[in-house]
C-alpha cells in the first residue's frame, strides 16, 4: 500500500478544521438567541415565581401560597376588607404620584437629549448614543437591583462625607423611573426630529423666531 502524501494529509486536516469551525459557528448562532432570551425573561419569570411566595421577602422561597392574589381579588371585587386593602390603595396613589412626576421630568430631559443628539455635534456622541439603548435592552428587574445598589453605596458615601444620613424615598423612586424613561423619550423624539427638515428651523430663525418658539411651533 502506498502511504498518503503529506499534502493529502494536510488537506484532510484543513477540511476537518473547517467542518469543526462550521459546526461551532452553527452552535454559536443557535445559542446566541437562547442566551439572549434567557437573560431577558429569566428575571421576569423569577418575579412571577416569587409572587407565590408565602413570605414578603424575596431573599428565600418559604412556601407556596395564593394569599397575595386572594387579597388583590378581594380588594377589587369588594368581597371582604382584606388586610391589604389600605396598603393597595396607598400603593396605587403612590404609583400615580411617582408616575406623573417621573413622566414630566423624563419628557423634558429626554426631549433635550434627543434635540442635542439629532442636531448637535460633540465629542462622545457615539458613546451617549449607545448608552441610550441600555435601559431598553436591560430587563427592568435588573435595572432596579442595580439602582438599589447604587443608591445604597451613594448614600453611604454621602453619610461619610457630610455626616448626614440620607434614606431612600420618593426621590429615589422618581430618579429610578426617570432613568428608565429618558431613553424611550429620547429615542422616539429623536426619530421624529430625523424626519424633519433642518432647513425649516433655519427658515424660522431667518424670519425672527427664537429657538424656543421654533421648538414649540
């Protein structure tokens, strides 16, 4: 028998490597959306799971219960005055209060950011553009945990520097909601500004309109 030539062995080895690379590439293409959806939906699924937790704490799952849903149904249907009726109404009022203030602040700041991104040219614009999309792709529960840790560390530093202890409250909740909503406002307003002809703004300036009037008109 004739021994295989070195060139033939090299070709077979290269073909084997190519097949392995193609298989790994297909596996990577398949795993990429799997991991993406896992990191997007896993926090939400965990939150749903802990809604059946007997304990109010999310640190550990102490047992399965439906009492929280029972209390909510009783509050809505008025079957009986459950112990959480007043708590639910207070939470509803607080949600309206926080949502209204956060919406106004996020709309104002988001519109200014969108105007700067659509019309301005400045260093770091690409970085800011990328950061705007982070709150959109990161799950809300992940952002909430990150902001809670940030506020804890920031308040500890404030206490060390100033000697005054700052506690979480409505101000931290509003700041968290504003941080989350700014990106949506900026992206939507910027897309609308992209469809507008900049020459219209220049024409308004030539006709004597100031920037504030041009913006509102």
